[in-house]
């Protein structure tokens, strides 16, 4: 089969992405489907001239969520040469409902029966030859996670493929499930061991009394490791590396005979901004690692049920918790993920709440200030900030959504099986996240750092100056500083750093590093101790936590809310809320740390 397009189709949580990654490796292209903010992945199968298209997970071609609509429209308007239908062997009855619909498309289909190893471990089994005869298409037992029989699947993809002759089924759900029962009769049984183990774990992790304490303990453990000895040691090594590069760059430019302004631009401007942010990459990598492990293990989906009761008090359901939890990584894809929510009211309220779930780009700010002002309680402080952001967001959308009166339907969601995360999958996820962070450092932060350095040395009359307070940046900061004086940080450096943070939240740290000309967090932290008190530092952290997200996230929010006006009002309201919260925190903090 030469130069063919293969559509990869399956239910959510069936292992589709794992198989896609195994077949394509690093040869992937990620973007959005035309007209919708739903991510698409395409990749070339390793060693083959085949394009594999990873279609959004769907239970049926009759559904109308954006993800499911993309899959349906793709198969109708741009049908692939072949459909690779991956099904969950541990839940075959439900998965085959989609399979029957795919067979009716009259496109060649190969069924990959995934998780066969887990089916065997639970005492179950599947007769793939019998299933193949009854479905009229090849059925290959595989384990995408371990790679079992993937080579056999590739050989099957190379063969000749004919249009399927699907078993006759009616159009109603009852008719289709009756056909599925006949197909599975005598050829499939699930066993019971897996269900027993899963039920015992679910009783513990989603139970009425222990679920929330366990969830909070998991989060606290995560932050303790990130900001305790392991994370702090990794950060220290990163700082040493950044400092070494700074010295090397200075010597290199000196040896090359570079002018004084070129050396200052590169070392004190660009590298001070980029290096100041890269110091925090190890701890961010630890955060991404933990989130990946929680997601791959199946616990993250359970957390949706754990938080359902709390979210309902704000007019949401537990299903909203998945995009909310994604917000701890990045606001933009988290807002996109709200399109999986069926109710428009819940979707818009979730969009308003996501910016309060502190994204990973804010983490360098927290680490910098926590180490400088609260060195003995860094982990507890940052954990408290994340928790405070969630609670503040719930209060905010309760205010914003108070006019809505609608009875919430019961929360129904399929839980994925518990799985041990694979090393390759975890490392790939970690690499993708870290690569995105470093790519931003190499593009947005480089440009911002250079611009900030230039604006530090030019006045609005374009005269050169070494007195930063009268430069463009200093003048703009002087205009903004009075707005933040009641919050305890009425200096122009803090004001312009917050302004730069609207472009990218990492730029808060890189701006300060450029303004104070420090390439390492220790030196920058010492400089900040002369500009902030403990009370004003805490107020600054709360404002960074709560004020409007970056412009990329704002653009996504605008699309999801349906226009500039509702998005601008939402962001203005959120920033005003951040100001009020920071003011209250500052006044309370003065009781403990008087000026």
C-alpha cells in the first residue's frame, strides 16, 4: 500500500494516542482542524509512505460535540483509503457500536483489538478469528502500550483491503446492540479479576470520605518534591549552568571585539531574560512529569468525580474538571478542551474559571519570590497559591454565573482503566512540554528581552540614556506604578514586568532579570529584596496568580466566548478581581509583617 491515508478511529481512552505515537514516533505534525479549535495530529508511519491521521475520540458517529463532529465530517468529506479502528478489548461491547457504524461507510477497515494483555490478566479472552469472520474485516489483537503484535498489524496494513460487508443491523441503538451481542456470543468473555481490583481502588480513591483528602495529599506530595530538595538541587545546577553560559558569552564577545552595546544587549539583555527563565525549567519539568503520570495512570479522570460535588456549587459538573486541570499546564489548550462540554452555560463558565488555575508559565514567578522571601516554606506557599487560585476562581464564576438558573443533569463519565505509565510515553509527553517551554524562551522571550533592553536605554524622544527611570520603560512604569501602590509594590519595575506578562507570563521573570541585569535567580532574588517586603511580595504573587492570562490565551477565550466584547469584559473583570484580592492579602499580611 503506497502513499495512502489511514484514519485512526476509536473511543476515548482506548489507547488510540498510544498506538499513534508508537506507529509514528517523532514524525508528527500537530495543528487544528479547519474552522474549529480541536487539535489534529498527522504523522508518517515509521518506515512506510503512509499518513496516519489521529481523529478525535468518539463513541458514535451520531454525536454532535465538536470532537465527534470532526471525526464524522472527516470520514464523510475526505474519506481515507483505510480506517484503522482501535477498540478496547476490556470493553468490547461498547466499542463495537462505533465499529458497526464505520463498517457501514464502505471504507476498508482493520480492527486493532487493544489491551489484550489486560484482558488476559483479568481472566478474559477473545477469539479474534471468530470476531473477524463475524465482522467481515481483519481483527488483530495488540497491546499498543507494550508493542505486542504491532508488527503483525503493520503487515496487515500492507495487504490488500476490500470493502467490508457489515453484518445487517438496524438503525436504533437497541438493534445495534442486539447485533453486537450475536457477534460476541461464544467469542468473547471479560473475566472478573480486573473489575474487582478496579472497584477496590475506586472505592478508596473516589469514596465519600477519603477521596478529597487523598487528592490533596497527592497534590501536596507533588509540590513538596518539586520545591523540596530534589527540585531545589536541580534548580541550583541549572543556575550554575546559566551563569557559566553568561561568562562564556561575555568572553566570546570580548574576544571577538564586539562593541560595548552588543555585549550588554546579548549578556545583560537577551541572556539575562532567557537564562533567568531557564533556571526554572527543571522544576517545571517535574510538574509536567507528575501531571503526565497522573493522567496516564487513570487517576486524573477519577479526580473529576472527586471534584464533582464542589464544582456543582459553582454551576459546573465534574466533567469540567478535566479541562480545568489542564489549565495547570497551559491555559490555551485547556480553554480549547472546553469544547467537549455539551452545555453552553457550563462551557462558558469553565472558560471563565480556567485562567484561575495557575498555568505552568507562572511557576517561575512563584519560585523566584518564594525562594527570595519565604525560603523555609516554598512548597507550602506555592501549593497554597494554586489552591487559592482555584477557590478564588470558584468565587468569581459564582458571581459571574449567578444569573443562570438551570437544573444540572447527573454527571456521567466513563473512567479509563488503571494503568502503569510507560517510560516511553511519559518521556515523550515530558519532552513535548519542555520543548514548548524552551521554544518560547527561544522566540518570544528573546524578542521581549531585546525589546526591554532597548526600551531601557531609549527615551520617547529616541535619545540614548543609561538612567533607566527616564527611559521608555521607566516612563511607562511610572504611569502604571500608582495603580499598584495600594498593593504594596508601587515601583515601576514591577509595573512594566506585569505589563510584559500579558504577552507571556514567563516574561515577568525575564523582564525583571533584564531590568536588574541578573542572569541567575539568586542574584535577582537579592535585588528584589530591596524592592519588596514579605507582605508586598505575597501581594504581588496573588496578583500574578489571578490577573488576566497571556494574549494567546485571551485570543482563544475570545473565540470560545463568541467575540471581543465578552472576552474583554471577562478579562477586565478578572484583573479587577485580582487587584481586590491582592489588596486584601496585602492588608492582611501587614498584620504579620508590618512595614
